């Protein structure tokens, strides 16, 4: 449906996803553990090969009767199982047969549950990390414990000493190394179950798991906190905006979130102000439409009565009077429609019109000269006190500001007596420019000084023909000035002089081009 929308991924989920992604990088430490385990095994394999070489050297240097005790001491010291095979492949010495074993291979079928789970996790991590998998040592001892059961021992007898890494039945590292003895007449074969490597890796994995679990819990809590402080206020604002758009409630209260001093608080207050301004604009439009309807009814009703009377009245004098009434009503309607159209265009035009620097002293002078050339009733003189050129600069639309001055001069003339004088002056202050229009009329009562700026409200001088003014001139002037961040008010003339003074205040532009040469 038009106007309906829903986000595919909410901000709360995005926040959580970003945090989880950061945690996923931390979880990569599990894969680092596999390379760490590989390095430990490689280092231990090298050490095993070195120790085997040292023991082989010591055996060759010892007397025959010293070799067995030496082999036993070396096995206890290194923790390895040491075996000797002769050139025919038969086992001649075994440290496990001479003393207590230095290690025992565990039977995985007898392990408790936690060790089984640990081995399962080992398999999972190794599979994900694509770790190399060594062969298994399925039985602690081969059925025939001879040279043929150990390929690395055969290779050593042939002059190619090497070490090998296997998995014990419980997936712990099983390391072996072989060295030839007595110029190839025997082989020293050493094996070691490096269970401590697996325990070290599992302990590190447990530490990382605890850190990761704490980080996940903290991340989720922080995500929920961010969602609560960001997403929920945004949802409240979105809901209020939808209610404003639907317009089903006369007054929609948009939360202003005064306790928020961040960008969301600024957004909430901006939307609240915008909705209030929109409501005021709608109310003003509705009021204006009602006023327009009311103002149009009177001339239309008068025009209808005059036209209906023309059809049944034969007296030429009376018919001429009715025609004059009809013509006055038509002219009044024309003025009303023209002023109404301009009043409705003011805001839209000001929002689109680019403002420019204006020498308001020069602009007012041009308007005064044009007004002085017009023939008006009553006859009124215009005087203008112009400021020095370039000292009264404002920013705005020159045509609209000229219209304001024209309206005020027309208004002042209409209230001035025959032969009176309208004084116009421009005064430059530190931050504002004042435009003053004084007349010699009856003045404006205190109670009417705000009402005269409302649309269709007019306090006209006695004796003026009804309908000559629409009552929109001052309202249009105020709308234009508000669009320029200016103000207008009416006050008494200074010194107790008769008449009224209209004062316009506009923000002064400090920097800008100077006014051009005077046209007159």
C-alpha cells in the first residue's frame, strides 16, 4: 500500500550484528589455538629428537654393563619410553619392562563425560580450522613389538633418523624419534605421550571461552541499552510522525525528549517544532479560508441583489444606481481576489526566492519617488530622510520589501488629512535597520494595534467609501517581514504629535556590497 513501509532490518538488529561481528573476530582466537598447538608439538618433537640423539651418544660411549642403568635413568629423566632393537628387528631392551612406565595411554572408552566433550570440541575446532590430522595409534603396543611395527625406526636403521607425530587413542599427541646405534647394528627408539600439550591448549581455550562468554553477555546488554536509548525514541518519533501524517487527531503531541542532550533529543525537538509549525500553518489556512468565505459573501450578496433588482425595476435613475452598486461590488471582488491571491503566494514565493544584499535606504527612496508621482485623494505630501549610502544594508527580496513600503505609504495616505504630510525615514543601528512611516491621521487605538495586522481586519477613516480596501495590506506586509526575520508594529508619534508611526525592524547586514548610485 502506498505510504506504508517497514524496515527490513531494524537498527536494534544492526547494532547487535555489528557487536556480534566484533565478537566473531575475538572468537577467531580458537583458530589461533590450533596453530599454537601445532607449534608446541613441533617444538616438543624437535626436543624429543635431540634428547634421543643425546641418549644414543651416551649409550655408545658407555660400557655394555652400564647401558641398561643408563637407559633407565634417561627414561625417568625424560619421561620417555626407550626401546632398543637389534639389526634383525627384535626388541632387546624396553624401559617399561625394567621399571614402572613413565606414561600410560588412556582408554577413551573409560574417560568421564567432560573429557569426551573436550575431545568433541577438539574435533570441531580442528575441522573448522582445516587442521592436519595425524594417524592414530590405535593400540598402546603393537601385537608384534619389533622393528617392523615402527616405520621411523626402520628409517633410522637405514641411516635416515626421523621423528613422527601420531594421535594417541584419546587424541593426545604421541611423539616418537629413532637414532641408529653402533654403526647400524641397533636402533634406539623413543616414544612420548605429550598429554600436557593438550591440557595447555584446552586450558587456553577455556580462558578464551570465558572471556568470549563475558564479552557476548556484555555486548548483548550494551546492544539492548543502545536499542533502548536509540531505537525506542526513534520509534516513538516515527509513530508520532505517522499520526501527524494521517491527521486523525487535532493535536498530536510529539515527544520532545527534554532529558536528551544528544542528536536524538535535537531531532525530537526539531520534529516537535515542525509539527507545531505545521499545525499552526494548517490552522492559519483554515482560518484564512473561513475569512475569505466571509469576506466574499458580502459583495456577492450585494451584487446578486443589484442584478435581481435590475430585472424588475423600470425607473432609469434607480436602475443606474443599481448598476453603480454592481460595478462597485465587482471592483471590490476584483481587489479581494487579487489581494487574496497575493496573500496566499507570499510564503511560497519567499521560500523559493534567493535573497540578496539590498541598500534599503536606496530602495525606500525609489518607492517614495514613485509614490510621489501618483495622484491620490486626499492630496498628501511625502518626505523622506535617507541615511548615508551603504550604511543601511539588509538581505532579502527587493520586490517584496518594496511592496511593504508601498502598502504602508498607501495606508498612511488614506488616514492623512487633505494637505497633510507622510514622513518616511530609515535609521541604521548596530544590528538592525529601522524604517519609520509617520502619518498625521487619527492614530491607532491601543486596543487595535495588534488586530490591524490580522487579515481582513480594517479600521478605516470616517467618510471613506466602503470596500475600497480589502483589509489585507498590513497582513501582507507582516507576512513579508516575518519571511525576512523582521517585525512591524504601530506606535504613537514622538512628542505627542497627532497620527501614528509604523516601525519596521530588519536585521542589518554588516558585510555586503554598497548601494549603487542614486537614480534621482
